[in-house]
């Protein structure tokens, strides 16, 4: 992969990479389409990264429909699919890990210790193997975008991180590979998450800038949906992940809930035209 990527770079082509864990859906399609528009070469990586799953998480049962993914990517016209085996990325002698620091310990990181260390370690390796000028990530995994940008800044990586808006089902639920785990009843309740954050974002647009009140509004709305268990709701700065004294456009309202054993996350950028 690296030899091919270096050859493309030497030929003057800019490379866009879309890192994925496969089980591709419309959200990934929009990442690939954006990469296709902005680069001469597009590489999609398909790798279910064991290092970012906790011991009680779904690594073993995470969907791996590779033949379908390949057909989908061929139809989208990518230049390469990089689908390494686990021991190619993590051979027995592999020892080094990225330590993402304190931003990895809040929000998602609080419930998923070690998750972002695993993400940043594999992302750093995938960047080195694919030599991208630009890398494309979904805004749905907002904290992941913040931490990948931190990785790029801290290590001086020559990659621009592009965050692509979340793609939603018509009822508002953010499209995610893990939605496949929802049973029909849970699937019906799941859009409540989007409705709650949209209502809070409208509150912000209507002049409410107290982050605590915006969070309370979201919490109340979610509490009206039986079966949804709130993990966190937070209005945060999009770089420091700390709560601002007053919410301003560009701050992010992020939410995580559990529906049975299934964890759903979503977020909205306050003041953004597209809600
Ligand atoms: O967002 C994902 O699918 C994964 O966290 C990523 C970025 C591919 C790293 O394994």
C-alpha cells in the first residue's frame, strides 16, 4: 500500500483517504464522494481495529461484510481498497501506542477507556501507509475528529482533516453500522436522540446561550422517551471539549444514550445552517 501511495505522490497526485471499519453505508458514501471530488486518488481503508474495542465491546460480532463493501467501493470508483489483516497492522513485535492525553478521558472516552488510544494508533499507522493529503471523517464521531486533529497538530502530520456532515435516515436517526443491532422497537425510539438535540439547537438559535440550560433541555426531551438511558449530554468547545461559559456558534452539543445494550451517539453544531 505504501509503495503504491508513494508512487502516486511522486507522480503528482494528491491522495484522499477514508479510514473505515467496513460495513459501509450512506454515511461512508458521502465521505468517499467528498474525497473523490477533492483528490486525484482515493484510498478507502477497511479494517476492524481491535485496539479501539474494550474487553466487553463488540469486536467479535462487529459486522464484516467485505464482499458487499468491495462491490460498493468499486461502484463508487475508488482507486484502492486497503484491507489488511490484524497481524499486518499489529505484528507480534508491535509495541508503540499513541497516548491521546486528557481529551480522550471525557465524553466517549469516559465510558470507553483506551478507545481513543486505539483509534489514534491505527489512524497514525494508516496515514503513514496511505500517504494522504486529506483524510475524511464523519462528524457523527465528533470527539474522534477532535482527537485526530490533535494528533495531526501534535505530530506535525502533513494531512488535512476534513469533517463531513452526518448523514441521517429520513426520521433523523444518524446512519451508523451499529444501528443494525437495534430491534424494531428500539429502532422506532432511536430518532428521539436527534429530535432532542435539534430542539436544543433551535433553542440556541432562538437566543438561549446558557450551556447548562441547553443541556437540561436535551435531557428533559430524552427523558420523555422510555427505554432511553442517558450517558451524557454536553455543550462543548470544538477544540478543547470544555464547556463554554456561554454557548457560541461552532460549539457542539453532543449526546450518548443507551437503548438496551446498544450505545448511540449523536451531536449537532450550534449555529450551523444545517441541523
Ligand atoms: O470511525 C471509524 O470507523 C474508526 O474509528 C476508524 C477511524 C476507521 C479507526 O479505526
